C-alpha cells in the first residue's frame, strides 16, 4: 500500500491539473495521495472528484509558506477545514504578497533579460498561487534558460540580485493556525539544506510545543545525515515520520511515489484531521 503525502498541481507550481495529479498517482500504483499546493485549496474539488475515477484515496492538504528567524519554512497542513477564517485570511495574505513579489522580481529581471509580466501570467491559470517556478517557466519559454533548474541555479536563488522575499506567517503561528483549522501540521523537507538555510533542532522543538504533528523525514532533498538527524529528532519529540515525493509534474525530476509514508502514520494523520479522506 503505497502512500505519497506531498504533491503539487497547477493550482500552484506543478504542471499537471489536480485531476492529472491523481491520475499520475494511480499510474504509479499508489493507494493514497495528498494534494498539497502552496498556500491554496484551489485544487481540492477537482482532486476529490478524481478519486472515484482512479481508485486512489485523496488526502486534501496545503503546503503553507511560513518563516522563522528569516528562514523559509514549508508547513504541510493535512485535512483542515478549508473555510476556517483565520487560516484562510493568512493564506490569502501570503498569496497576494506572492503576486507583488513576483511582479517586483520580473521588473528586476526585465532590465537584463527578455521577460514581461504577461509572459509569467501566460504560465499560470486563474487563481494559481504564483511562485518563482512560473517566472522560471516564462524564462524557459522565452529561450533565456533551458529549464526550471537552470533558472533557479542562476537567477532565482535568494542570493541573486533579482530575488525578492514575500510575506509569510511565523512558523509557530502557522502551526497553531493549522491546528485551529482542524488540520494536521507536518514540517515539509526540514533538512533541505541545498535550497537555503534550514532551522535548528531548537526551533523544531518549539514547533512541536505549538502542536506540530510530524516531520517529512524522507524527501529527495535530504542527505543521509539529515535523514538521521531528523529521524532521531522525531523519535525524541514523539513526532510522526513521513516520506513523500514533492511531485511537481514536468516541473521537477521528482517521481510520484519515490518516497512513501507508513500506513500507520497515514492512519494517525487521518484520525487527527477534520476533513475526511476522499475514498474512491
Ligand atoms: P517560491 O514558492 O516562489 O518561493 O518558489 C519555491 C518553489 O520553487 C518550491 O516550492 C519548488 O517547487 C521550486 N524550486 C525550488 N528550487 C528549485 C530548483 N532548483 N529547481 C526547480 N524548482 C525549484
Ligand atoms: Fe513547489
Ligand atoms: Fe516545499
Ligand atoms: Zn512542495
């Protein structure tokens, strides 16, 4: 029983539609898949409707952008109430800040490269959570770079002169907001040190105190050292351990089901969540 609890559709920075993500999960032989687009529940209805057609159970979730001491934190929220006012307001605030931020980055990039805001909009659908991957896709479409990875390596990393940060809630507040909305908060790729700075054990301990349910220990961006560190930390703090692909369709090399989560951990997440898992 293969369970993958972290994927993206074109409601954020994946390239498949939400139904396409669930179909890809079925093609990979998964029993359970979570759709976790950045800062949105916009893909939930379409993904839920695809469960019956594909035979895959769908866990509805969101990857919530947050920040701790200037470090970017991605917090997976599973099975929360999508209409909960406080969480909805936070996600909307982040999504509109992302738009302003993307426009500012495009203004900076346009001074040196063939790129307009319309090129970036052309890479999105209405209501997409806009991120750097859409800027990357526009640069690829304009022949400036070969692929997303090349755009990130040279122009979109935090140390680039084109980079602009965006508002995101504090990580401890985000954990509390997810719990208040009946969601199950799991820290996504907490040891992905190639992307930028990562948070220390003490911060993860504080997040556990605020209600964190688990750590995404098994993820392709984790070195063996990080897997060992995070596994030990989860055991010490009594946190669930998950493994997931972070599938983005054609946008990243991550293959559906390349990392998976233990069925007992999935059961614990289901028990703690407010919204029901959509069974086929
Ligand atoms: P943003 O949400 O705008 O901060 O952009 C972060 C997103 O960019 C992540 O969720 C990843 O999907 C994507 N990303 C980060 N690094 C890379 C990379 N090296 N190549 C392709 N996509 C990346
Ligand atoms: Fe992403
Ligand atoms: Fe992430
Ligand atoms: Zn992700």
